C-alpha cells in the first residue's frame, strides 16, 4: 500500500497512554496505527472498522478496561 494514499485522522489519546490513529484510503480500506508509527498498521475494510467502533461504544470491550 502506498502510505501516501492513507488519510490519517488526528490521534486519539488516552491519559498517559499511547495515541492511536485511524485512517482510510480511496479503495474502502480502514487502518489503525499507533501515532508516530503509521508505517506499521492493522488494516481491514471500513465496514469492519465501523463494526469495531460500534461494538466498543456498545460496551462489548468494557471487560478490557
């Protein structure tokens, strides 16, 4: 993937924690990376990212907190 094709959002940072960045590309893919390390990312479809975000908002990952 040409990293220049990824449009990264501003970092999401927790207090005293690593900052994560979400990105998308024109082909419908979504990316998650640690801010400052965008060359190493997890990628899937935008729909998969949407599902992940909705599930987290619904509390399905609360046991990890």
